[in-house]
């Protein structure tokens, strides 16, 4: 339950169900008498008109009760990270923080190696995200499944937030979107 009263918001931790493969999603749709259509969906682009459902079964029952006969879905797989992927993420994070990727790489060298080792153990054939959406009354109702996978950005932001002379000059004294992203984990 979420309780809001003017400027006070009380929120509980949201636990997402595991991501599902396309075959698993199709079976769930079929069980509810719905047809699923692949679409390019992105959880990061959600708007205020979007309603997040925490259970795939509940979303599909809701869609059926609402008179819908179809839903859209998207399943995302990530290949194992390599040095090129790390470099891409460091450049993006460097732009977000206005810090040189070389400084990030130097400060977070151990964390980057740990990330690569963890990611190498992950099953790249398992989806990392699954999204299902049902549209009714001008609103998107969606279910988002996620499987745990290493996230380099979070590891690096935690390390940079710990400080050190270079991190203090280059990160802590700057307000940034990435710092806000880091706070959302707590």
C-alpha cells in the first residue's frame, strides 16, 4: 500500500517478478486467452499515464476483464560484457558526471574487474528484462520482470561516492543526475 498526504510519501520496496522468455510469455498469454505481439518497449520511457502491475497474472487477468484481446511484449537479453562495453558505459557515465572516463577507470579499476568476472558467470541466454503492456482507456498498464544481473553503473557510483581526493574533486562536489540515480537505490 502506498500512502500519500501532501508532501509526505510513504513507500514500500517494490519486488519485481523474474523476467520471462518469449516462450514463457506466450504460454501465459495463451492461458488467459490473449494474443501477444512483440513491440519495442522501454521501461525507462514510462510516463505518468503508465500504471505498473507487479504480477504478470494480475495484469493479464485485468487485460481480459477490460475486454482486451491482445497485449504487447518485449524481452531483452544482454551479451556478456567485454572491454568495449565497459568503455561505452564509462564514456556515458563520464558524460553524465562530467568526469573523464580515465579518472573513473583509475579510481574503479578493481570494481570494473569484479564486474567483468561477475558478468562472465551470468547466463547470457536468460533474459534480463521482460515487459508486457496492455493499453486501455488511453493508459498503458504494464508488467516488468527483471532477472538479477551485474550493473556497472551502480558499482562505480558507489565507489565514487566513497570519495578519495580525485573522486571528491571530480564527483562529490558536482550535483548530477547520476548521483540522484545512486540515491534511488537507498
